[in-house]
């Protein structure tokens, strides 16, 4: 048996990070990087509790032969100071890319999101990876992610030997603390925008783990890939599937109410994100299927089921 | 209630027989809702049969299966012509076909209407959507005149407005046959005295037509389906070739319109 590959995984202290590490450490030697404290990591996972921007991060590369980096540690906390947010994301990611090149890491896999395309009324049903990243136009907080996606893309030519893969994932559902999972977990009736019922694409957290592994294993693969679980449904049907009801509210009223609640810290959803339940924003996943041979195991309804069943 | 239910669902089985790629909830990936479509068809069918009393000619020109681009003139202020073409292919063919049409770019902004269009299988008119639908062997209805056609003033009725070239490039790229269609009767359904285009644009609409009377008149619809075109592309195909193909389609439709008009004795019957 060949030796397990050394994988540096960022953002392991979040719920998604912890879930992924548990899946990944069976196949890889996982080295975690996250400045936050964490609990319940598998014993064989080495956790460096360092801020990603610190010079000490380079020691990880000096002391270990890193084969690949899975960069999941994007900060998306809208209550956080914007400048700090931006600094952490951009500087941190640039550092990682520089080390990857310097220490001849083979692969750099970055977890982005189909949200970077931005929900728009003029979107095609399925957006290809070549679509312009328009999310920042209406919703400034996602500009960080758009910037990061473009930053990583720029290394395709800056570091041609590094195999860079950007996975643009649909809304990730699971035992997570992210906006789509929290939205679907709201108690019935769930507010929706009156007169709008866009189709949705999601990804089961296990499918995401498989996609990361598949991206690592596909030799020589480079580029950007949209990934999602099987099938699409309108929001109304997703809510119906959970045996919950809808509370349709006219767009301006919902925006106003939500922005007030956001200011009063009664809601974790910023009003600008409402476009996600108004317009479509789905990725065309053909490329991932053809080049990465990524075939999702779960359907959209499995992903909804996973909201509450997986407990750890 | 029971009567209404059976009225609304009387086409459920017929729609169920059409081959559509649906997921477990009866939706396709473009948002078509089979049960919703069955209800829409049931509601629209009386208008097709008893209000506009649609007559069709040349339905045998529609390929029985596989991808096809249906290219038609566009008129009547609101797109009833599209619905009638769709119903014709569903109600009159022995093996019914489901027609998808491409909607204007501002439609998805409209509450309710966007949802209704979507659930009835109508898609935003982007190149990527059209390409994917044809690659999946759908029948796709396109009005190359767009809003230029549907909002034309009464004096210009039955004169085709300028055709875009997108549909032809798409047909060449996806190797899709083109069936030309002429719709007679839609131009007179809502006679318009003026079009306050500038005012309409302030409300985000492409036009603001003012009708003579605020009603849709029961004009008689006649729909002519022409012989399919099979254009082919090779390395030497130039822009001029494409323009000449477009004009060929346009001239054919204009000729079909003229023929239809000369045979028509009255607007209403």
C-alpha cells in the first residue's frame, strides 16, 4: 500500500470543516489549519491553531511535505468587520498560493460557490463556468468570495505547474450553520417572496466531500467546476417536501422587515441575500461530470433530509 | 368542486404520455410542473376551440420527434399566438408534442407571471437555454421579431418586422430543422391606436400600447405550418450566407401570411 498523501485543509473548525475532515482522514493524512479552537477531531489529524496570515504558516510547509491544499477556510461572517474579513480572506489565500508554488505542492483545491454568479432575472437556467461573476453587483458582502475566486483563477497562469481546481458548489445542505441550511430549518411557515418560486440546486455535504476527493484524484485536472447533487426543485416544493408551509410576502415588505431585524440582530439573514429566493442561480455541472468524473450520490431531497439527521 | 377538479385535470393523462424528463416531484430541470401544465392546458383549451376557433394547416410538417425550431410571426400585443401554437401541437397531433417557448428578458422580474410561465415550461430566452433545450431534443418556439413584432401598430399588420439572426445560428450549431409558421388572426385581436413606448420604458416595459377597446376580440385564428428547412453549415459558411438563410425563412413566412390572408374572407369567421 502506498503512503497516504499529506493534505493541508484550511477551515477545519467550522461545522463543514469538521465534517469533511472526518471523511478525508480515512484516505489522507490530514493536517488542519484554523485559528479557531476545535473539538472532536479525529486523533490522527494534526491541528495548527494559527491565523492563516501569519508567517508561522510557512513552517507547516517546511516541516511537512504537503501534497495538496484543500482551501475551505473562507470567512463569511457578515457581522464581522468588513476590513478584517477582506484582509483575512485575500491575504490568507494569497499566502497559501505562494507557499503552494514555493514548496511545489501538486494540487490546490479551492471551495467556491455558485453564488459568485449572482442570482439574476436574466440568468440562463444553468450557468457555465465561463459565466461572468456578477454577484457583487447587488450584494457587496459576497464580493470577498468573488475576489477570492478571481484571485485563485489568476494563479492558473501565475503558477502554471500548480494544479488548481476551483469547485463552485451549489447551496451546501447538511448539519451546518450556513444560510441555506438555516433558511430551510426555519419553523413553518417559511417566508418566501410573493409571486416568485425559483428553481434551486443544492449539494449534500457528503457529495461535496466526494467532489473534493474526486478533484484530488483526477490526475492533471485543472480548472473551474460547478458541482451539485442530483436534481433541482422550486423552493415551494422543497418546503412542501419538509411538510412545512410557506408565508409569501411581497418583496419590498420582506426586504424592509428583514433589514430592520438584521439591524436589531434578530435575524441572521441580510436583506440583500433575498435575491437568492427570488431569481435562479444554478450551475451547469456537465464539466465536473465529464472531466472530474464526479457523479453525485445524493438527490436534492436526500440533501434536505440531511439537514437534521446527521448529528455529531 | 369535483366538477372543477375533473375539468382542470382532463388533460393530465395526455400530458403524462408525452416524454418529458421529470424528477420524482414531477418537475423538469427547467421548472416545468406537469400537473400545473395540465391545468393550464385545460383552462386554455376552450379559448382555442370556441373563442379563437383555431384552424391548422400543414401539421404534417412537424417532425414526429427530435429537436425542432418553430419560427413564427409574432403579433397581437400579448403572446396568445404562442399559446395557440403550443396548443395546436398538443391537441391536434396524434403523437402530441410539448412546445417550449422563449420569454422576454424582463418577464422573470414580474411576480406571479414569472412563476406561471416557468411552471408551464416557458424559458427565459438566452442562447444557452435555447441550445440546451434543443440538445435535449425539445420543440422550441421562437419569434425572431420579438417585441418589434408583437407591438407593431395596426397599420403595419402582417408585415414582418426585422428578423434577428440568432435563431439561425442556433439551428446551424445544433443541426436543428426549422419549421416556418404563419399565424393569421392575432393581429386584429387587440387593435391599438397608439403605443406610448417612452412612457412604458419608465415602467420597465418594452411598450405601452393603448387599445381601441380594452378587450381581446374573438378573431378567428388560422395557423399555417410550412415545410421544414434543413440548413447546413460548413467551414465556408459566411455571415452573408446566414443572412440569406434568415431571409429565406422570413420570405417564406411572409408568403405564407399573404396566402393565408388572400384566402381569409373575414376577420371573425
